[in-house]
C-alpha cells in the first residue's frame, strides 16, 4: 500500500485547498445566501471537488504506473511526479488566491474572462503591478510557500517507498484500481452525461452557483466551453431553423428581406437625405449610467451631462454584455449577443463579417479605428482590418504622449491625436468614419495627477475608480469643446456611448440595472431631446445609417430609433444567461434549459420575479430564437453584406 501514499498526500493537499478556499468565500459572501443555500452548495461542492480531484490525481496515477513499470531502469518518473504534484498544487493555490479579486470585479468565480485575459500577459501584468501590487505579491508569496511545502511533502512519501521492495504483481493492480476510481470520480455521475456545472446549479444568483465550484474547475470548464462555440442549443434548447429565421425577421419589423442566402438582409429607408456626413463614434470605457448625473447617478460626469442637454440623449439604453468586445460587437456590427465569445475574437468572423465600416467603406468613406493602447488587444486589429476598417491608429502612432498607463496613453492624449486625425481626414474629398475607443477608465484607473478632484463625500473605497471616471469625462469635454471649433464639426455626426458598466453586480440571473449605460448623438439633424424609450446597443448602428441617409441593405436586426415600433426591447448576455426584455416583461434563459420570468421597471431600475402564467409563450420563443440565431448566423456565415459571398470569407 506504500505505492498509494504519494497519491493520498496529493489528494489531501488539493482537497484542503478547495475546502479552505470555499469556506472562506462562504463566510465572505454569507449575506448573499438564502436559507437552505448552504446545504445545496455543500452537496454540489462534494461532487465538483471529487471530480476535480479525479482529473488532477489521475495524471499522478499514470505517472506512478510508469514508475513501477520502469523502476529498475530509471527514477525519472518519480521526479516527474514530484514536479507535477508540486506544480499543480501551486497552480490551484494561485487560482484560488486570485478568486476574491475576480469576484470583487465580476461578481462570479474566475471563468472564461480569466482565461481570455491570459492572452495578454504584458497588459495584465502592468495592470497588476500598478493597481493590485499587494494582492499580486501576496498571491506569489503564498504560491511559493505552497510549492516548496508540497514538493517536500510529496518527496517524503516517495522517498519512503524506495526502502521497500515494490512488486509489479501487487503494485500495478492497486494503481490500476486507483486510476479507475479517479476516472469514475472525474466523470462525477453514472448517468449518460458526465458532471457539468448545470447539474449542480440551483440558484438564479450566478455568484451563489459559482460558490459550488472550485475556481480550478470553473476555469477548466471555461477552457473546454471556449472550444465549442455552438453552445446555445445545448444551454437553452433547440428550435427548427425556419422558425428561428421567421421569428427574428418578424421581431425586427422590417418589411423587405432581399436574400435567401443572407436571411436577415433587408433595406431600411433612412430618415435623412442629402450630402454624406462624416461619422465619429466615441466608445467610452466602463461608464455605467450609475455615474451620470442626468441619469440619476453619482453626478461625476458633468461633461456627459452637458452633452445630454445638447443632443439626442438616451435615458434607457442597455449594453449587450459586460466586456468591451461586447460593446464593440454591438455598436459596430449590430450583432445579437450569445453565450459564446464575442465575434471580435472568433475565427470565422475575422473576414467578411458584417460591420458598419463595411457598409460605409462601400459608400466611399474612409474608415478608421483610433485607440490609445495596443490594437491587438482582444483581437480588435484583426477583426477591424478584416471587416471594413482601412486605417488603424494605436499607441505606436503617438509621438511623445504626456501620460501612459498600463492600458495605453491617457484619454487626453488620445483625443489630441483623434482631433489631428479627424482634421486630416476632413481635408480630403471623401467622407470619413472614425471609431475612437478610450481606456483611462479601466482598472487600475491610472490617470494623470492634478487634473480632476472629487467632493469629499465621494471619497470612499471606490475613490480611485470614481476619480478615473471624472478624468475620462474631463478629457471628453475638452475634446468636444475643441472639436466644436474645428472645420469637421458641422458636417459630422457624433455618437458618444459606453461599452459597458464598470461592474455588474446583483443576485438576479441577469441584473439588468447594471447594463444601463449612457449615450448621446450630436449633430444628428434631429432637435435635441431626451429619448425615454427602452433601447439596446444593437439599435445604434442601424440608427446611424439612417441618420447618414444610407439605405444599403444590411443583415442587422436592431431598430432604427428615428422611427417608432410597436414594442421596446433590449437583449443582454451575462455569462451563460441570456435576457430578452420587451417593454416591461423579461425572459431569462439559463443553462440546462431553465427559464425565469421577470418584470422590469425602467424608471426605478428594479426587477421582480413573476410566475409563468403572467407571460405569453411568444416571448419565450422570441428569446430562444434570437440567441439561437446568433450562433446560427456565425457558424453558417449568414451575417454578411450582399457583395460578400460565403465562400470568400
């Protein structure tokens, strides 16, 4: 039985980490729990932890099997086992130690966002050093201690086995039996489908559900899910293809669909006509309505408040997601959100996928993306260059910026460069479209000193964040004031809109209030007013084409907000939950084909759970059809312009 001692020790180490971390998180998040939640969490956690141990320890079993087979020839496999055991234990500790910071930001355990950020080590490391140095050093210290201790702990167990004669005839059957138990534990169930998070989830609160998992399992499952982007039908259920297409067409209230190959391709008669105007979209990083005084927020955005008095301001606009790539996806392509990654990052959409820039380029526009950081981040550069943008300006094009943070130049430097670029484009005979993406309001909220200040009553734990928001607003105001004196101003439509809120928080499966963002259109040709309708980010590109007087057919399904429709709607993706909100009724689709029903008050931004009998089944079908369409349109390359054949993408 000595051959099993290293495995027992490895299992004990990992289990101790999982249990200790979960207990600490439960104590921390106890106010979020309801009566009876602890029992569900513990029963589910046992299954998840056993499955995690099964996967991790089975590798150690295989190494020891090889060690027994080749014991007389080499000690290599014992060294491999020691290295594997100490490394995997250290990695588990690092992931668990970083969990509190991740929960603080995203209100859920580490998931696919955790994995996606690992693609950009330079930016992430710089962010950690500048904004989370203590947390990073503490995690590294704990990891080093864990690595050293686990190595010694495992080494002692292996060293003792060397003093005994291990026979293959007895050792191998024991190890093979241990391997069988590990694989059985890893599968987690005797039913025809192996264990997955949906089988242990019980709450509509995403954070509470994630407490059942351990962070290693959560991250590993995210990696597995990212390899399969056809997940909507597996999560929410299926629907016949013709019904999907008919439902999304009817829900768009379009009258002319012009292609069988591109099912949603349609014309939208524009509201404006005349000479072509320029278009500038300013995408504001992490600016929720909660900060904007005109929307009932903290009142730390006086410049944005001023824009609400000058232009067409949206009082009830909702983002489609919680990351910048979702905002980019919605504002530049009008694409419906899905549980997969944003199309900005997916392989099939890197060329020939529809975008606003694609249409404008075909109309003779110069198209440009301006960003103060590395344009390769989140795959933006590849996506933009492959889909209509012909000019990329990023940090490499800035000469002598005054301030550089972990995410790029300051917003002041960005807007100085943007003004120069717009003035240069305006000197040509062609109209132009420029997308400007800010970054100062991004964790770690590193901004130039002495530019702005906050009232004493706002000096709280979020002081640094709020100060960055105030600075970003200050830089925006300076740019607008300068732009109004420039030759390009009068002939340019400006959209200023947030990509998402700085943080999504709430016990609801989709906390809608955290998706509320500001947006204003300037120089639209429409008298300044406040739009009280419920609208979505996917409505904005459709509306902009209408304001520009462009009738070219597009596959977008958003509403033209220069017109009126029988309903108001918005769609939101929050991790694996998809919300379809129509007027004040909302359906939320959740994994394992679960559905919940809510009533949302856009004035008070409150949502209340309702029973099924209060809802029309047609709303469920609309929700399911739209989220299934996003996967269908991506996988079958149905979301493109008429002049982009499928086989050329």
